[in-house]
C-alpha cells in the first residue's frame, strides 16, 4: 500500500502543527548552511587536485 500525494500533504500539516511554525525558518536556514558547506567541501578536493601536479612514474631522480 503506497502513500498518495494527498496523504503526504495531511502528514505534512500534522507535522507542522506538532513541530510549530516558528521553528521552520531556523530549520531551513540550518539545512541551507549545511548544503553550502557540503558543496564547498565537494569542490575543495577538485580544486586541490588541479593545483598539485601529478607524479609520473620513472621521472623521479634517485639520490645516491
């Protein structure tokens, strides 16, 4: 038995009544900040990979 769209709306309204509307702006702000940090951290390794040159095998000089 699947939940239909109108049932999701009813569930959402009930959750909003229990949780309260004043807390929602803080929740959305927190989620947005978390997404920003997540996206920044995902792009960070890509930028670091572009900055560091790749080592090619056999090109390193051996110290005697």
